[in-house]
């Protein structure tokens, strides 16, 4: 019996779906949620194109303003910007620019909501092909076009990281590699790497427990994943459990009591459990019951157990039993400005006012959870942000107001890096990792 062949997906169908997804992102929908609505057969190709569009959207919007000063309706504008984002740089275009233009016009003709705009789109895009060099040059001095980030974001990085802001923006516009954390309780990194090599999967070591795939692939294709031998986790995020537990000793024969305060989807909870022993106890907390189910699913795959609680970390009176914790991991809600390589929609979803609002939430969580740490215990504060309002500035204020808090040597702000290098850094991270912030606090013993 022959398997029926699957008809190839036409490019105009992909562009149509990308435009719909982009329009949703512009309305405030996450890229993940927008892609979830794309039919499975289309999704891989649409995701690849959407991510490229989002990484070039600043330039595309500037070009659209040259071609059509009056902003079109949301969907035609999304399709026009999709075509411009993919075609403006011929050296990196996924298809030949004339093909992209022809297929974008075809997408308009075959989309009921766009049929009346097909001639307008055709005129704009044909002009773009004729005048591309001049149009690109006319947008060259616009910061948002040059760096493909909102202007407020660029200015904040210039202020926070004056010597590195350009390289950080450039890194954000590169695709992140697929990195996995090896469960070294069950297999050595070297042994898993050899097992992968036998099936044609090339990977290189990163950090203390990580392996970076040379070529990303679906997790179901990775030997050992379903067995719980590894988990997907960026190299920067893998530092959390290691930093919190390194050198920490229990004051009780009953083992360590550890709190993961904002735990979903459970990657850091699992890492804590992989490093701890059977006598230790981990409470994994998250405010969203559905996200708590994700924690349970991830732990079940890995054969691990924690006390998973659906509750608000900022209201311990609703969930805390009064017993202090030896260690608290506070991976606080943040702008996610450090993981733009993986989530290129973040830069367009965030507003400048979000930074102060999220910093206020972080401050409240720090002040609320610190009393739950026993004297001599630790709290690790981290965010996947590169903004100092969510990192250094936050911790300086906290330590200044809490005389029992001692700031231990830690990583501070990790900038997103894309250069692969074998030279070890002081933080034991090679050159390819997301942006992150880490501060380790120890509660002073009473005199």
C-alpha cells in the first residue's frame, strides 16, 4: 500500500498565514499564540518566515512609510510589511525578491479580506523592486530601521550598556541555537553526546551540563529526551539551579527546603531536583493552575517529584506553612528583553511603560519572599532581562533597604552572545547564550 503524497505548500499560502500572524502580534497577541492557530502542515514554514519578518520589521515599516505614507488597514499593511521584510535584503532573502512580490500579490488575490487591496499592494511592491536601493538608503538613518528594535528599547540599551548596545542588538537579530541540559544524575554529558553522534546528531558542550545542537530538531527526534535524559534549556538559564545550590548546606538532617517561586513551565524546578538528593524537598509555585499542569508534565517525563502549588508567590499567607526555606529561586516576571533571539515578537509587544510596571512587581516579590528565607539561607534573584531596572538597579535598592541581605559574588548581567568559542569565561559560559541577570543573596546569621 502506497502512502498518499502530500501536496507542497504554496508560498502564497505561507505568506498569507504570516501576514495574519503578524497582524495578531501587532494587536498584542504573542507569537506563540498566533502560530498555534496556523494549521500544523503550514506551521514550520510559517514560523520560520514569521521570525525573519519580526527580525526585520523595523526596516520593513520604514520602507512601507516610503511607499505608502498613509498607513493601510491592519491586514494589508501586515502583508505588505511581510513582503518587504523578506525581500529588502536580497543577500538574506529566503526566496528571490521578484518571487516574494509575485506570491504576496497572489496571497492578496486569494484572501477575501484583501482582494480589494491587491492592486494597491502590487503597485507598492513593484515600485519597491524598481527603486529598492534608493528606498533602503532613504531609511538608513532611522534607528528603528537600522537596528529593527523600537527606538525606546535602543535608547535604554545605550544607557544601560554603553559599550555593548550595538552587539546586543545584533545578537537579538540572530536565531538562537537549540540547547539542552543533560540530566547528569542519569547519564554523563559525554555519554549522551556519543549516543547522539551515533545517530548523526552533532552537538558541542556548553556550560557545566549543556549541549548545543549543530542543527535544531524536534525533541521527539532526540535520543534520550523521552527517557528524561535531557531537557531543552538555554545555557544562561542553566546557571540558576547551579548558582543557588553551589556550596549550600542544610541546617537539618531532613535535607534542604527549596522554593521555586515562579516555577512554570518547570525547567528550573527539574534542574534543582536533578542536583538535589532524595532527602531534599522542593516547592514549585506558580499563580496559573494550567501552567502548574505543565510543571507536572515536565517532572513526570523526567521521573522527578516536587510539591507543585498553584498560588500567588506575592501572597504567602495563602500557601506558606510557616517553615523557612534554605533556598529560594525567584525567577521573576520581566520584560523578557534577554530572550529576543528565541522570541523575536517580544521587542514589538513590549511598551516602555512595561519596564517600570514589571520592576514594581519584582520589588514586591523580593520584599515578600525574603522573610521566608532562614538565617544563613539564600535567595537567587534572576530575570531573563538585560535592562538594569530589572537587574542591578533592583538589587542595589533591595540591599540598601535590607541590612540582613549580603550580596554574594554572582554573574550579574549576562548579555546575549552568539559567538561560539571554546574559551571559558569566568561564569563558565561559552559565547552562545541568551541575556539574563543573576544576583545571589545570603541572609546574615543573627549575632
